C-alpha cells in the first residue's frame, strides 16, 4: 500500500522544491517532458517491431498452409 504513495511524494517534493524559483522549475519540467517524449518513441518503436514480426509470422504461416499436401493442424 505504501508503494502507491511513493510517486506522489517524490513528485510533490520536487514540485515544492522548485516552485519558488522559476530558474529551477523550467529545467525540471523540461526534463520531465523530454523523458515522456523519449518513452513514447520507444513504446511506438517497440509496437512497430511487434507488428512487423507478427506480419512476417502470418505470411510464413499462409505460405506453409498454401503449399500442396499441407494439412491444417486443428
């Protein structure tokens, strides 16, 4: 149960520490945004790789099933 409180406490502490000083707030927020962008790109790249691999597997399976003398394994 305590682990649910860790993230809000950390974010709150960081926000409170830089809230009074605009010079410190901007780099912190910019870094958070950058991390979000990088994470989104990695997730999209992973998703694209999974889709490409799945398409290859489907094509291989179709080619195998379409061969004469190949029976379904249902």
